[in-house]
């Protein structure tokens, strides 16, 4: 085993896979009690879209733009770009996407299960 550099995946899969599993579990398996509040549909939709877009932007900036795999293989610590502002932008991206998904689930539940 080559110990000259950090592992490419690290603990990420151990954090992201349960987060996605919980998101899917709560989205499809658990019935949410529905209360008809029509004036909240638009704010939840807008906030959900904002969270999803922020998640995608964070992921693109942290993985694609910063060339994370190349830097890990070269044992470089990234301190520029989004990593200068957020310590773990990939985890933040998945958190934003999961939160946006929950907000969309609220809209879906309120619209179709009245």
C-alpha cells in the first residue's frame, strides 16, 4: 500500500452514503402529516431551488474547479478557491442538496396529498 499521499476518498463515503440514505428514507418511506398551507408553497419552492443551486455550485467549485483528486494524489493542501472560505465544501454541497430535496418533498406532499 502506498502511504505517500492521502487517500482519495477519505471518510467522505461514510458520511455521504448515510446522508443520502436518510434523505431517501424520509422522502419516500415516511408519511408526513399534511397541513394545507398554500401561502407557504412558493417560499419553500424558492428556498429549495436556492439550496439545490448552491449545492451544485459548491460541488462544482470543490471537485471540478479545484482539481481535488490531483491535489490529493500530490499530497497538496488546498487553501484557495472555495476551500479558503469553507472547510469541507463537498459535505456542504451534499447538505445543501439534501435540504433542498426535503423542501421539495414538502411542496410535493402539500400539492398531491391533500
